[in-house]
């Protein structure tokens, strides 16, 4: 994996680090019900009055396509703890030598990119909501409303015809790139068949990792489901709503020089679940000068140690330092030891 010391530059539209091109990673996340703007009038799923899902989807797409309301990039529309974490994933991945592409699973728009322009709307795959796709039943008992609705989305060109419209399409475009699917249970059920097809499209099944805390069964791709549950909340912090995104961020921040491989991640998380987390409140907060001394001493022992490995080592010793502060100190110190 790439060292952080290398110079970052652009060439032919690609991001390079030193003489190497950054490895791409695709991260598929779920949207959120919370948004910075209220739904556009008429763009709530409850407003579609038809008993047939096919007609309902056609009516929904018609409304999305003809609405005169102002569009906003998806990155800035969604809100809440989960989304705050999602917006940090690109930067965290970059610090580990990766170029992250974030894709959003939306019940309203299907698969979209972070910077896709969309209208404020209200639609969800979560049941017991006035704007849930579960307002419709399906004649096919083998295909639930959420899975059929997602299938419809993959067949619709969407708001940006140049972007992939399914997770399988992403896998086909980047067959050698790692893929992290970060989804709550209701959304994972909706996209399950799409994820299955993506797993068969990637050149190596080890490139796929599914993060869905509390999901214990995933027919067809159980071998790619990361073992994680609510016990890990004490380790990564935040609300349960943002747990999946925080676990994804943990994976990216700790990847460092290691090659992305699901079996390795699975082993690490099995250990995490089996080991009670250290009480963060008992860690001693140290000054920048102390962090600098720690990094210098650690790099003297292992000049190729990554910042992620050293930050973990510091925290395991009972000391406290935020990721942002640690990486800032590391960048100041590390080049002097790699001249």
C-alpha cells in the first residue's frame, strides 16, 4: 500500500502518489431521512395515489423529472450523525492512500453519486413510514416491495445518465477495486440482489465487504458480511444510527499499507467483538510535543510504520489523541525520517 510521504499530484485526470496511482475504493452508503431542506411539494411518496407499484414508480419518476424546484447536490442535502460521518470517508481514505468514490442508495433516486444534483424529497425503504415503498404490495411473493422498487430504479436512467445505476454496474466498471457496502438492514434487503450480482462481477470475492450492524444472515453473500453489532458502538462512539458509517471509517483509517482483503477484516472484527473495548474516558490526553516524541521514537524502531498503526499503538498504551491532531503531527515529523 502507498506511503503517506509521497507527493500527491494529478496526471491525465488521475490521482497519483509518488510514482504510483492511488488505488480506488467504492463505498456504497445509504441515504438518510433527515435533510437540510423540506421535501419539494409533491415529492413525497405518500403523494402517489395508485395501488399498482409499476404505475406508482412511473408517476414518481415523472414528478422527479418535471419538478421545477431548485436542485441541490446530494452531498449537501442529507443531514444527521450518519451523514456527517459519511462526508469524512473520502478524506480518511485518502490518508490511507486510497481514492474513494462514494455512492448513495436512495429510495427516491436509486443509486447516485455524492455530487449528483437532486430535488429535496421524502421516500424510504424503512417500513412503518408514511413515505415507505411498503405502501405497495407485490404479486410476486419472492420479491418484496423494496427489492422490486430498487430493481425499477436500476432500469431508470436516473438524474445523471453518465453514472452507474446499479451496484453491479460499479463492480463491472471497477472489477479490481475494493467495495464497501455500508447499509442498514431495510436498505440492505432492498439492494441484496444487486449486491449479489456485484459480488459475482468483481474479479476477486475478497474485494467485497458488507457492513450492516445487527444483520446476521445475508443469503448468497454471507461470506462477505462483516461480523459487527452494537457492542462496537463503545469503541467507535456516536449513535447507533451512524454505527455502520463509523465502522467503515475505522476500516479506512486502519488500512494503511495493508491490502484490502475481506478475510483479514473479518478476523480483525471477530477479535474486536470478543475483546471488551478500552474505556476511552480513562485515556490520558497528551500535548502535541508528547505526540511528536512518541512518533519520533516509534519511527526510529520502524521507519516504515504508517500513521494508522502508530495511532492505534498510542491509544492502546492508554494515551489519547484525535485522529486529526495525530495525522497533523505525523506529517510534520515523518518526512524528516525519510530523507
